[in-house]
């Protein structure tokens, strides 16, 4: 026996031992998954079956995976696993085969199908974000009933997206037409980022007078002019803030006059005795006049405060707003015009 034969036999022995170890680990995972399935732990059971199949791809494990997917309410995954089981299983009991066929027939009544029609060969097809494969897709794709989004992408074309509603037991055809980048550029010319306003008409100068002012055609410009750089809402409202400052000053005067009146009232109560609290018979007319003057002063200031506050509100609304002047009398520039806020 030569050295080459020894190497071959050694490799075969190692492969056989690795296969035995993988099968034993897969059987342990199968037992764990079966126990979880019987206890109702379907998600963990499916994980165990998938791990066992990765170690030792026995078609019998596909039957367990299909039953677990069905218990989890995933009919599409269950049908695919049952069909793989029927295609790959050879030495399984006939009752398992009949059970798988019956399950496929029952589950097919609760799912729909999609036929993808994409004219761009090599385009990547996705359904609800899950990659399906490259076009052309020649088989029906099973989906659960409801809304689905089908997408086709290709490096040389714009993506195509179609939304489709699939009912149980029905098949829908989805057409996806990708537009090459060159064709899309011709069909959709590049537009400027911001629309340019139409040029405003001008009026010729007359005689020795300077050129007539230019009026904007109504509707040619936005209704609201963009604010100048660095201009906040507090700028451009001079008279608004004058009125607001006047309101503050008048309010201060009213408060001072009111305090003075209160002070005079307390002074009269002390100096005129108890009579001041009833009919002021113990005080002189000059005392009454002084008290009335302070009261009237306070009332006047409060009235001015209210007027200034109202004026502030009106000016705040109107002052600084753009004015649109629309000529209405042809060459009579500005003589007859409509002014709008």
C-alpha cells in the first residue's frame, strides 16, 4: 500500500467521523425541537429544526419545519417547506407524503400568487423588501392575502415600484417597466431649483420727468416677498413699537396716579377723623378736589393705555406687510390703483 492510498483512507475516515458527529448533533437538536413543539414553543422549535437541518440536511427535518411554520401562521413558508420535502424525500413513510400533499392543498386556499412580468433581464426583484431573485422570474410567487409592494432595480435604470392587492386563492400579474437613465433624462428635462418670476412690465418715461416706476403684474410674483437678510419680525415696525412704548408709559402714569390717589385717601382718613369714612364732613373742599384730581388723572392714563394698546395691535398686523399695487387705468401710472395688504 503506497502513501497516496493511506492519505485517501485517512481523509475518508475523517469525513465519516465528521458526518457521524453532525448527525448526532442534529438528532439532539431534533429532540429538543420536538419537545418545544409539543409544549407550544413554536418559534424556538422552528429554530432548533433549522439548526439541525443546517448540520444534517435530512428531508425529514423539512416536514417538521413545515408543520411548525404552519402552526406559527406562516402559510407561505409552510407550503415551501412541504414542497421541498415532497421533492427531496425518498425513504419516508407513505402517510407522511400524503399528509404533506394534503397540507399543501389546504394551505394553498389561504394564500394568493404573483406573476412578475419584468422586461429588463437581470433586474433584481423584491416583494415587500424581501429579495426574490433576478428577472425573468418564471414561477408563481405565493404571498399572503393583502397589499404588497413589488420592486425592480437595475444599475442602469430607474427603479420600478408597483403596489398590488392579492386575495386568497387568486393570482395577480404585476408588470414592471424600468426606464434607462438616458431615456429618463430626455423625458424629464432638468428644471431650475426655484421658478424664476416673469419679468415685470415697464412704462416709458414721459417728457423731462424721470422714468416711471415699474409696477409688478398681479400674480407674477409671490404674494409675500422674502424677508431681507438679517431682518427679523421686530424690524420694520417703527410705529408699532412707538405705540407699544406709549402704552407702557401711559400704564406707568396710571399706576403712579392711582398710588397717589390711594395715598391721599389714606391721609384724609387719618386727618379728617371718623367722618371721612362716612360723608367726608370733616374734610375741606380742597381735600376733596385733590383726591378727585388724582382719581381723574389715573382714569385718563388708563384710557390712554387702552387706546395705545389697541393701536399697537392694529399697527402690528398691518405695518411692514408687502403692498401689491395693481394699475387699473393703463397709462395713468399710479393715479388709479388698487392697494392690497
